[in-house]
C-alpha cells in the first residue's frame, strides 16, 4: 500500500514538474539553497521529481518490484509498525544518500539533483539483506543472486563516483544502498544473525 502511494505521488509530482520548469527548480536538491537559505524541504522534495520519463519509470519500476516485498517482510518482522518503518526507510534513504553532496556542494548554487534513486537504492538493499539469494535480473535478462548483485553494485557505484565520468549521482546510490542494508539491523540486530545464517558455509 505504501509503495503504491509513493509511486502515485512521485509520478504525479514529476508529471507536474515536467510541465513547469519553475516547479522543478523549486523542488530539486540544491545544497547551497538548503544550507544558506534554509530550504530544508529540498532534502525530501527532490525525490519526487525526475529529469525525464525514463528516469521516473526506471526508479518506479524498481520500487514497484522490491518495495512491495520489503513492505511484506517488514509486516512479518515488525507487525503493525511495519508500514511506519517502511516510510522511515524510504525517507532515510532520501536523506542519507545526499549527505555527501550536501557537504561537497554547500557553496555551489549551480549544482542541482533530482530523483528517487537514493531512496530506491535503500529499498533494494533492504530487500537484498532480507532475501540475499533471491534472483535479480541484470538488464532484465541475466539472473544474479541478490547478494552478488549488491556487492557488484556497491563496487561499481564507488568506482564511478571517484571517476566522475557522467552526471549520475553514484555517491547517492552508494550511500542509499548502505543505509538500506544497515537500517533493518538498527531496527533489530538479530536480523544480522539471520543474514549471516543465510550465507553459505565455506
């Protein structure tokens, strides 16, 4: 239910921002505006706007496929608090994923970022943490165990962040993913023991 609500809200706000440049500029992440002009709402609003339909659809598809499963897991492990914790996971992914950008670009009024990638990465890695051997499909074709995909994703995001070869916020992907992995452990440290037990014994 929460996953559908997030997808619907994000799609609606992104659609409005596609038609209205002023709205896009007001909602996007801008560290200098946040730090110096106290536009704190941008820490959250940026995740509800996207640069293109492709950007929006990819993020929402990933959230659709994995968010519902994480909601179910949270309901199983945390009962009535499951939905609340899922919201905290998503919001936490938004905030944590941009910590480095907030520090690095706090005096750069020309740096802007949009998209839910950090929050979606958090949801994806919570899923991997809770079900590490479930298959994920690379390029929607190649089946890879979640734990293998996760390690590769972290290495790729870290390397691309260092190289700065494109306009993708790889550091946000990396930080969001790490938060998603750690968050369930914060809620219940016993889940880490469960994760270790799911790994093979060498």
